[in-house]
């Protein structure tokens, strides 16, 4: 079935063109590079995996309760709209919310793939180009996986959120070669990791948990790449150039904090937009998500050297300034460990099942001989 037929809201068209500018840069130095980035490139090659094989797609998913979301986490919980809903209505609402959320993941991963391609094209150093080539493959795999989950398990998609589209557009239209790093690796990937992690750590459904854990394992490398490349480059910039990039970060952070709320889902259930916005602002779940949203972004921004007075004031205003002292390395190590642990648990269970099958077969054979 065509994806166009599965959209809850018509996307207008199935294509989007962003006029791009900037230079394609070649490097003729093939035997010299930063050891840290080359080591990350090697890790990127070693850690490639096949989403069709590593993920257990035979696992069943109830499209009307795909994540096991508790009632209290629903934006409309406790309102007059919720009290009027039947259990069937509430299941349909869960389906729409999951479709909206995972659709934004899907569209963001395509954006990340395009940004990785732009970095390959525009980065001045070959070591950065090498690593970006592995990231482009990672992002293609992630888009494939989220697309498959939405098509096969949910049966519904939503168009790209206007504000996510705006941030993607601003990132890709900028001619400066470092902006795809800053917009994608720091802001959009930071947002995605917060959302992925919140669902991964709260869902009791095995398939979405597998998907999110394995994607986050890749993303840990991507964030490390952006930090290395930008930290080195931003040491060379003037105060004015740094302020320009800080303004971009501030605008992007406010945009993501204030606008990514899934209001269009509530509108599809007959709730007026203004009321849906107020309802979303009162949601305890949304407030928690906003706090977690910055758990990856703030320490990364500080680490790469964007920590001017205006940026600090913005983070104080958002109530996330203290996150600048968080250990990003620890968070990324945990992401990798969770994926490896999930693999070990799955394969141990499969091995135990095989041993049981063999033992049963041997026992049946012994009975037959007797």
C-alpha cells in the first residue's frame, strides 16, 4: 500500500525541495587525520547491522496500544473529552499518538540521512567525510525501520511537523559547512534521543523497545562525532561567529520546546486547536518530556564551546541550565550497554528455547524406540 494512503492528515505532496547552497569540498590528503575520528569511523564500520535481521519483526503489536501508554500519560486524561471517550476511542487515540510520534522519528531520520550526505559533501577533512559515510548508512537503516514499523504494525502515518520541518530547513539552507552538524547532530538528534530514551525506558512492548534501543546505540556514535568535529572547529572561530551559532541554538531550542506537542492529533478528534494547545501545556507528561529533551542537548552545547552569556540566560529561562554539568559520555555509554544487554537477553532466551526443543525431540525419540 502506498504511504500516501496511510497518512492521517494529507501531507500535501510526497516531496519537499530545499534550495541548498555551499561548497562541495575535496581533500587530497588521504593518509592523515584525527585519530579519534578515524577510530570512530572504524567503530561505525564494525557496528553496522541489518534491521531486517537484528529486529524480531514477528513480534505482535496491538496498534491500539502499541507502547502500553498509561492513561495518565495521555494529554486529554482527566478532561471532559476523556470522560466522553469509550475504551475503543481511547485505543484509537493511542494509535494516532504513536503514529504521530514515530512519524516524526521517521521524517527526522530522513533529515539526518540528508544532513549526513551534506557533511560528506561539505566537510573539509577526509576523516569527517569517512565517518559521515557510515552515518548516512545508519540513518538510512533507521528510516527503513521506522517506516516498516508504521506501515506494518501501526498502519498510519502523520506528515512532518511544521516546526521540525522549519528546523530541518534552516539547517540545510545554511551555506556554512558546520551547520548540518549543529542543527542535526546537536539539536535534532538531541531531541530524538530524549524522545527515544523516554519511550525505551517506559514501554513494556518488546518490538518498539528493540527498535529504540538499537537505534540509540547508533546515535551514541553520531553525537560523539558531532562533538569531536565541532569542538575542534569552534576553537578557531571569532566571538561574533560563535554568537551567530549560539543564536541558532537558542532559536532551535525554544522552537522544539514550545511547538512539538502533537496538537494535530487532538484536532483530529474534534478538539479546537487553541484548547488542544492549552491542554498540552498542562500535561505532566509533556513537562517531563521537555525536561528530558534537554538532557542531551545542553551538555553537548557546552562541550563544543557554545556557552556565551545569552545562551546561558536562555537555558536559565527554560529551567535547564544545570544540565550543562551532566555527563554526556555516561549517557551515551548507557545507551550502548542497554542495546548490548538486550541482545544478550534475547539470544540467551533463544538458545534456551533451542536446548528445550532438542531435549524434547530426544525424549520423543526415546519413547518411540521403547
